[in-house]
C-alpha cells in the first residue's frame, strides 16, 4: 500500500510539472521558457536592460522577482495617497526613491480590487501627466494559451518642474 501511494504521488507530481521538463533537461533555454509561460517577461527583460542598476521600480505585477532592480510593490500603501493632491503623491514617490513605474495595464484593468479601491483612477491620473510620467515603452504581449494580448507600460518618473 505504501508503494502504491508513493507511485501515485510521484505520478501526480510528474504530471503537474511536465511542462518544465524541456528547460530542466536543456532542450529549451530559460529565456524561451519564461517568455512562453510568463506574459510580461519581455517587459521585465526590457526593464533590466534599459534602466540603471539602482533604478527603483514601482510595480503592481506580483511577479516582480524577474525585475533585477530594487522594486516597490506595496500597492496597499498607494491607497493612502490616492486621495491626496498630486504634489503630495509625487513627494511620496520621491521619498521612496521611485524612478520608474511598471504598469501591467491589463492586469490592473481585469482586477476588480484595483477599481474598487480607486487605484485604477490613481494610475490613470499619473498616465495623463506626461510631464512627470514619461512613457518609455508600451508592450502588447501575447497571453499564453489564448489569442489575447496583455498590455504593459513602463514609465520614468521626473520630479523636476
């Protein structure tokens, strides 16, 4: 009985991770694997290649692990500044050393909590202030397993008038 339980568990585990076998055995590169499995991965790569190593990136994507820069990911803290004047919002960002925004637009649009908490409006107001938030790149990335795309935008933040 113990042997059957072990074999059953091993079979389930292998079935759950079969898609990782090509990269584990070197048949597919890490980058190719990540591009196929993680839709914003090309945007993460772009950030890593086109921002200074000390850039502080505010991101709302929960997969910030792939950004090889310091990141600020506490979107709950943003709830505290959303109703403040823009100058206070900008001062808050500057106090945390945030130099770039990584906005997963599709993720924000599809998440009911961002709308419910009013954060979607906050990000939209920032996107509409190109003097302070300069869009560096917009990505329309294919979503794995669908015919849809996901939009991601990267901004630099300027604190000077």
